[in-house]
């Protein structure tokens, strides 16, 4: 017989009830900030596309102006990070994980405007980055600040930080359950009842605020709403194995780009970001739909739009350019770009399968849907988050079995080959930077008395 959980004392019960109410408050605050962030990004993307349409008739002068504008926006974003909050660089999720595990100090509320404005500038310039990273880190910072201001202890602040991070992911993708699962599977990497309750509360209130502001809208629409035949499950296993190998290569490109761009020490961080922003502008000038986070690309893949050769070229461009964009030193995540790569890969695989076994493939879009979960699982080793996230975003639960098969297969190659999950590698880099920064401060502090 399984023993019942010990009831909390009246004092601890009241304390946890107060903390639960705080989780609703932090979720609402996160939902408000992150929904505003989404509004701002949508506006920036429309503005960028409008500038291209206006300047394109001027040919070279228009191209020069647009390139300089994107380069300046990316450089300004990198400057904001360097000048005001170095922890705002990149996704921010690895830093949140490090804080939760007691390996790094928490950030203050000053990170939020840097992440907001810096992310707006970088993603508005078209860099291939996702809004989820900034949303997660902003949610974590807001929640911890509220905990500190309301007199919470260190452990309670840690629990609120985790819940706020999940609320940020939930708001970024309109996926409340995935936000809570992300906290347990990826951030704390174990099941804790207290954190689970707080994460559910924060995600629920964040999504409630988002839907009050923008309505209950679905992120993606799958043309083929039917499920896959059971006899075609082997095809999804093959897709998963292929995307497991792609996940290893994707992680390698991200880490290699960070090392490559970081090694250009003769160039300032702002110059590096400006060069990458200029490169993105050149791509955007001829193919505006190829840049950005990739949400329109996912929808096109689900609808099976595009010729095969163009899809392959788009996949290659986004694979390598996306890794460079992440190394630019600006705020921005990898979730959304990764989902776009998975959708493209699945769509192309579905096209090939239709030629080989047309009766087993109702629509290539279902492979695009499953491809998102498979690549996500191979890259992060967090399959439950990926499955629930894509299911909530598409509103389609009929593909759960193919998703399970593909995710199982996608996790085999990186696990058997000993490839480290991406966020674990990025957390290691974050801690190395933290140690380097501390050593630099200690050196300066020792040098100051001698100078005096």
C-alpha cells in the first residue's frame, strides 16, 4: 500500500496557499509582458516587409539603406545586452536552468527591458531567432522579482522563477500545458508537486491574459485533419531516425557558430552582430519569407506549399544562417527556428514517401507536424514538451501515436552516439562566461588599490 502524503501544517498550508496565489499574479504579469512582446514583434515584422516593398524599386540604393538599417538594429541590440545585461544574450533558457540549479546568480528586473527591446530589434531586423527564449527569461525575472518584493524566501523565489519561466513559454506559443511540462521536464528535470502546481497556475493565468488581449486563436492549422494509417508508422520511425541525426548536426552548427563568432575578438560584439544583420538583410531582400522565427514557414509546410528544390534550399539556408544568428550576441531563442527546420524536413520526407508509397501517406503536412516534435526531441531530449507543444499549437491530437514513434526514434541516434542535449551544452557555455566575468571583476578589484 502506498502511504499517503503527509499533510502540511496549518502554517505551511497558509504559506503555500499564498505562494499559489502569487503564481497566478506572476503568470498574469508574465502574460501581459509577453503578449505585448508578441504584438511588438508582429508590428516590427510588418514594418520590415513594408520597408522592403517601398525600397525595392530603388534597387541598389534601396538595398543599401535596408541592409544598413538591419545591421544597425542588430548592432544596437547587441550593445544593449553588453552594456546593461550580459545575461540577456541568446535564448536565456540555459541561464534560467543554471539559476534553478544554484549554479549562477539570478538576474534583476533590469533584464526585462533589455530582453524586450533587444529582442524586438534583433527579430525585427529579421534574425532567425524565436520569441520563446526572451519570453521564458522575462517571465522568470518578473516572477522572482515579485517573490522578492513580497517577502518570499530563497526556495520560494526559485519555485516562482520556474513557474514564471513556464508561463513565458506558454504565452509565446499559446500552449499552457506545454509551459508547465517544460518546467518539469527541461528546467528542473524532475517532478516536484509544489513546482507543478505553481507552474500550472502561472501558465493558466498567463494564457488567460493573452486570450483576453488577442482572443483564443490557434497557432497553426493542419490541412489534413485525419490521422496516419497504423501500417504507415514505420515511415515515422524512419523520419525520426533521420531527424535524430539532423539534431546532432544542428547542435554542432549552433555550438560551432558560437565558437567561431566568439573567436573574432578583434571585432566588437556590436560589429559582429551588425555583419550578421547585414547578411540577413541580403537574404530578406530577395526572399522575405525565408527569415525571421519561421512561423509562416511552418504553416506553409503543414499546408504542403512549395517546390521540393526550393524547400531544400530554404532548409540549408535556415540551418546555417540560424546558427549564426544565435551567435550574434542578441536576445532570441532557438525553439521556433528549430520547429521550422523540423517541419521542412518532415514535409520533404512526406513528399518522397508519396512517390514511394502513396497509399500510406494521406498528406505530407502530417509528416511536417510530426517532424517538428521529432527534431525538438532529438535536440533537447525533452519529448513530452515537444509532443504537447505541437499538439496544442496545431489543435490536432490525432497524430499522437506517430509523434511517439518518431520521438522514440529521434532520441536514439544522439543518445547512442553520446551527443549532449543542446541546452546542456549552452548552460556549460553560460557558466564559463559567468566564471570569466567574475575573474575579470576580481582582477579589476585587485588592480584598483595598486593603481591608487
